[in-house]
C-alpha cells in the first residue's frame, strides 16, 4: 500500500476508533471466565444436594465430619476418566488445581522428589515454559525463583526437539503443559508429542512434567480433538514417575467452588500424600458429594459440558466470523480456530500487540495484557494476544471484536507508516 | 497400701478389665471430632442456601465466578469478631486453618518474613512448643525440619519466663499457641500471659507467634473463660507484626466443609497476600455465602455455639463425674475441668500413660496416642493422656470412661507393685 493510501486508511480507522470510544464500552475479555448463563447451568447443584441427601460416602464415612484425605472414591473415579489416569492414583484437592500445582512445587522446594535434595537447596533451577502458554503457570515457578526457559509451541505441541535437548541439563526441573486445547493456542498435543513426553530422558531424577489437563472435556465442535493418554504411554515406557497430572471442575460447575484433583505414580504419590497429611485436615467432602449428586458420573459430566458448549460455541463463532470478515487476507493478523478450550490466540504484526491491547483498553475493552502468555510477561515479538470470548454476552462480544479488529489494523497502519 | 492388698486390688481390676474386653467395645475417643448430632445442627445450611439465593456479594461480585481473593467482607467481619482482630486484616482461606498455618510456614521457608532470608536458607531453625499441646501443630514444624523445643504449660498459659528467655536466641523462629481452651489442657491464657506475648522482644526479626484461636467461641459452661485480645495488646505495644492469627468454623458447622481464616498486620499480610496470589484462584465464595446465609452474623454464630454446648456439655459432665467417682482421692490421676474446648487432659502416674492407652485400645477404646501432646510424640514423664469426649454418644462414652478408670488404676497398680 502506498503511503498516501495508508495514511488515508489510518485516518478512517482513527475515526472508527473514536466513534467506538464515544460508546463508552466497559467489557472484559481478559480472563477465561465462564459467562453468567454458564454459571446458571450449575445452580441446580444447590437444590439437588440438601438436608435430605445421604451424607455417607460409599465407604460408610460421614462426609460432614473429618476424614477421607484422598477424597471420595466416586469423585476420584470421575477425575480418572477425565484425565485418562488410574483412579487409585487420584487425589482430590480443594477448589483450585492451580493450588495443587503450587503446592507440588512448594513440596519440591521444601522436601524434594525421588529422594533428591529439595529444590530449595539446589542451585540455579530452571523450568521449561512452552509459549504462548498460561501466565499463572509460569508465575508459580518464577515466584519460587526458577529461571523460566521459553520453549516454542508448534502446531503439534511444545517443540520436542528443544525439550529433549533442554532436559539433558540437570538443573532443568520441569515443564508446564496444557496438553489439550492449550491456553491460549487451543491446540492439542499430537500423539507423537505425547509419546515423546513418555520417552523423555531427563538428566535430573527430580525433573517433573506438570500435565495440566484443564480443558480435557471442554470441546466446542463436532470434531473435538483427541489427546493420547500420557498415563498409558508412561506406563508402557516405565516413566510414570516423571509426571504430575492435574485437572478441575472450575469450568464445569462453579469456578472457585469446584473440585480440583491431581494424579501421580506411587513414588510421587507417597511424597504428596505425606505433604498433605501434615498440611490439611483433608479436602471438602460435602462439596464432592454435592458434585456427585449433581453430575452423577462421567456421562453426566459430559452432558453438562454439552450444555456449556451450546452457550459458548456461538461466542467463539462470533469472534472468528468477525476476525474473518475484517482481517482475513489483510496480512495484519493470524489466529487460531480451536476445537475447544477457552481462548483464541491472535498474532498481530510484530511490535504491535502492546499497542493493540492499549488501544482496546482506552476504548473500554480489557484484554489479557500483551506478553502475558510468555515467561516474565515478555513476548519477544510483541505479537501474541489472548482473546477470551466466554464472559461477555454475544452482543457485547461482537462490539468488542469489532473494536479489536479496528485496533489491530490501526496499530498495523501506525507501524507500517513508520517505515516510510 | 501394703503389697498383698495391692495384689488383691490388681486382681479385682484385672477381672473388671476382662469383663470389659468381653463386651467387644469399638469406641473412638482419639480425635476432637464433633458427634453426629452436632453435625445435624448445620444440615439446614444446605437448604437455606439454594438456587433461589442471591449469589452476589455485597460488593456486587457474582460469588459463582472467579475473584475476591480475600474473601467476602461479611465473612471477614464475623472472623474479626471471633478472633478479636481488625476485619480489614482478615483473609479467608479454604476449609482448614491447619492448611493456612502450614502454608504460612511454607511461605516462611521459601520466601521469608520481614525481608529476612527464607527460613529454608537459614541454619538450625527452632520452634517453641508449649506442651501438652496440639500434635498437628508440632508436626508441621517438624516436617519442615525445625527443632522442636518444649515449653511447659502452666495454669496461666505457656511458661512466659521460659518463652522470654528462648526468644533471645535468633534461631528460634516462632511459637505455637492455642490461647483459649488450649488443646488439650483446656486452659485459657491469662491477661498477663497475653500482655507478655504482646511485649515479647524476639531476637529474630522473623520470629512469629502462631495464635490459633481454634476454640474462641467454644464455651461449655455458664462461666466461660475470657481471652484478652492479643491484637489490641500488640497494637498498644507496637508488636503486631510478631503475630499470625487463625481460626475456623470446623467445629461450628461441618469439619472439613467449613471456613478457615487468618489475620495479620500489614507487613505480614502483604507477604501472605502475594503468596496466595500465586498459589490459588481464591477461596470458595459459595461456601462463604452458604455460611453467611445460615449463620447470618456473629450473634447467629453464638446461637449455633449454644446449641453445640447443649449437646456436648453433658458429655464432658459424664466424663468428669465418672473420673470424680472412680479416681478422686486415689492419687493415681489428675485432670482438668475446662470451661470450653474439646478435651479433658488427664495426667496419670508417671510412666503409665502408654500402658493406659494400650490397655484401653486392647479393650476396644481408642484414645489419642500417649505422648502425642508433646514434641516428637514423646512425653518425658509418660503421664499425659488427652481425652476427647465429643464423638461417642453419651451411653458409649460412659462405658469408655469406666474402662478408662479401670485401666488407669490397673496401670498404677502394676507400677506400684514393681516397687516392692
């Protein structure tokens, strides 16, 4: 585009932008928060479980009292199906799988794994962070003083050539993974990637894969992704002790009032069970019962997920249609079309992500901070933006994306004009 | 008593013991567990909070979604009243105050307090353990590698002369306290003890008092104990940063499905808030709402406690009457008569506690392990036994205590006969 044409286009975009500012929007697309109508799907949980319910677990224990540190067998069973792991190796937690991951790292720091010296007593710890990835994962290891190492995310999952090389360094202690509908890329790790994780030969005996299957049942289309079970592959490869598995019902029932769980092989399980035996009186069994009465079983859970899909698939579609209509073929952005999860990942022109997020913010649409999807919050290309379409109602969402498309083009025009 | 008479008495006791064994009892007085009728007191909570309830916090936030990391203002307010602290400095946790204490120690280990090097990087850490005390407190600091130092419990609380001397050692990092109806002694710290805590001058800048007010509203008589507010005394003394405050509703509503809370001064609060911001998506707000709808306010909570008292005061009375009737004036045991809390503390003849617990166990009555109330589970006198009267129904409780009294006398007879 010649300079004068570009300047004209920029002026047009600025006019459009200003008219958006005049609307005084106040929309939040920053976090993967379920919408209010999604929350309504679980309200019946509060009625189904009541004073007439049976408070005894299948073990005979009264769920209103102390006890059952591993959680209810049926809840462990549902998570085993969700995560593709063995039910006998599942531990139920509180309301936050992030909390279980943080505590696992805290356990590594203060007690250590596999009989190794606690991480807290070792020098210069490193942790692998496939990026774009989940900011709160990276933040946990940053908080505990690990050096964060960026591993590129490919269409098949983390760049396994890089991972296999990095783990030869004994100071590399783990890797964060969201293997299905990755946050924010929405991709699912390929069978080959899962198998290479199972066959990983880390130099550190206390290296651990943190396999956060946060979106394991969060399909959005008729052609959902399939994730190979890392548990099964590790069993075959004899590498089960290399992995911690996590999931939760945060985006199935109520975020913050759901159930979290983890799974691990015998050695890790012994370490974590010991940690928990000192840490807590045990997880909230009444909330587990409440979930069991409401969801019933894994099929009931899948049924609940179909209802979520019916509410949020149109939101994803609205965003994708708008991006297609406004940005397709203009060489100013690329974006993902996920089969599930909570995010659409947009790459704008290098050097433009911060500007786009700032422009949107100044017009009343809050996006995830640019760079958040990379270690230390620094995107080396300043290009990736995470779009979270689930929270705003469709009408507001359409407005927000319209603004977003204007900002993407405006930032691109600003950048290109600097070249003249 | 001459030898022959003692032998005759021992034979009688053995006969009584054997007839108890024949009853094949199976009773548990090991832990401070509420009885089933106490749990029933909170069943209505499940009905009062239902799908028709208002899910918005007073702040306008939807409690079904993410957010509000400090907890609901009204819940913080109730805990402020319970703990005698400022509501703005209360943080709501999950279902376990033990978990909050463990996490505080973990925070000290990995991040440190008051800008000091994390405890994990310091040498030879020590922690003060007023004893007899709560085994799970001591266990937390043992787990993290602290040397546990026994401080005698007096009728006024921990021996403050000893405490004041110990804290001159900069490697002493804290002290465990249950200031009201102490577990297991049932005593409440005197005003002077509280004031001496407020005026403590620890050598270590990162020394912290862990003030676990677990039984703050758990009165059992018409003459309840009064605990001076350490918060207020510390404010006067300018020593508020020396203390972490804890409590929970575990023995108010449902153990394991209640609400825990802590309070701290600004500096500590900043450190703990930061820890929590990395650790978790926040506490379960729906369970907070459920509690607020049910308990309403601090008066509602006190009303609930009166109902608990009506159920368990007779159990304490049953134990105390039996102890009086069977053991009074025999010089084989001393015991506490608490105005609240969950325990009766019995001191049998030195060297007899293990034997009594073992005799009771072999006749089907499980007691807290002898020694559990001391650091490392080792009672130097092998004398203290913690009796937890709340869980068994009164009828069974009476049987259990009858057996207990036989075992106390039998163990004493065995011991005295060895002297001849």
